[in-house]
């Protein structure tokens, strides 16, 4: 896609040491993600999707290669990259408001503008009436809304999401997919979203990165030429179903999942 490159993944490989010797998890991954682009990543289990996200986030180091965000080499974690995991990773002793404000607290930003930003994202994910509740008082879907609001409130340049809806029931998952799309259309963040679900990859992404396993490589990149806004009805269109057939065959044909 045309546009300024926000996230550049250049020649990333990752090798792990084990009792059986070296294991090559990722091999020569190259990808450029443009500003405000929503990219989804899918592939069979063991293809290194989460490893790649962790390297981009600065939580793991690549064996070879380099990640660049806005042209600057990524060296460890940084506030320009926000991460949402499948497990909510909320602080149980903090309220919804305090959890969402946590990134701003680390930066010691207690300004009125910062607090307004926190309130704005709590409202955007539909939790204004629950702002003073604790995580134990929330459903799984509500907790994930808190995690997403917290990531947005920190105002990162790039949002990294590792199967954030994977543990949710189908109805809640569909609802949060649509809420995420609405938020992304308003905020226009660069998103890198990992999923195991073909429908989810197509519904959310402008491009789908299909990975192959053992070692993890980029097998194909599929453009998703479906108009926004998208919702669950989009999944019934002929265009969606044609993309689904192709992606499904590429991901799961002959793969052990």
C-alpha cells in the first residue's frame, strides 16, 4: 500500500537453543507497514506469529535483523508501541479508570488533558458506568475492553495485538471486533493484529500476512479490498467468501494445526 512506512521489519530471524540443538523459529521476515494501516497476521500453530510480535514489542530480541518504528531502530520496549495480549494483564487492585490511566501514570502525566483522554477511551469502549469497578467485577469481554482502552490512552504510534479476542465467546468476540474497527476508523492507528481466525483476519485487516511454519516465514500477503465500515454482515458477501476460501487454503492446506 502507498504511504509512509511506520513499522519496518527487516530480515528478522530468531533461533532458540534447546536440548535437541538449535531451532529456527523465524527466517528472514521482511515487512513494511504503512502509517494508519491495519495488518492482520495468520498462520498455523508454531509459525512464530507471537514471537514476531514480541520482537516488534521489544520483549524478545531477534537473532538477526532489525525492527524500525518511524525510522528509529527498536531497542527494547517503548511507549511508541502499545501491546494487547489475549490475557488481559490488568492490575486487579486498580479500578478500570486507574488501569486505563496506568501508562500515563508511568509518564507522570496527570494533566487535565490526560485525564480527559482516559475518560474518552473508557467511554469509547462503553465502560463509563464501570469506571470505578475492579477487574474481578467485570466479564471477560469487559476486561479486554479495558486493555484496549489502556493501550489507546497511552497514545502509541503502533498497536500490537496478540489474539486479543481469542479467549472470548463468539458473540462477545464479534461485538469487540466491530468496536475495534470503529475505534480504529476514528483514531487511525497503525495496527499489527495476530489471529488464528480466518474470518477475523479478513474482517479487520487491510492486508493479511499469511505465515508458514517450521521455520516461520511470510508465505503470502493478501490485500483485502473490502470497503469500510465493516461489520458482521460483511462476512456474508461474495467478496468476503472468495477471500476466505483463498486464505483458508493457504493457511491450512496440509498444515498441522
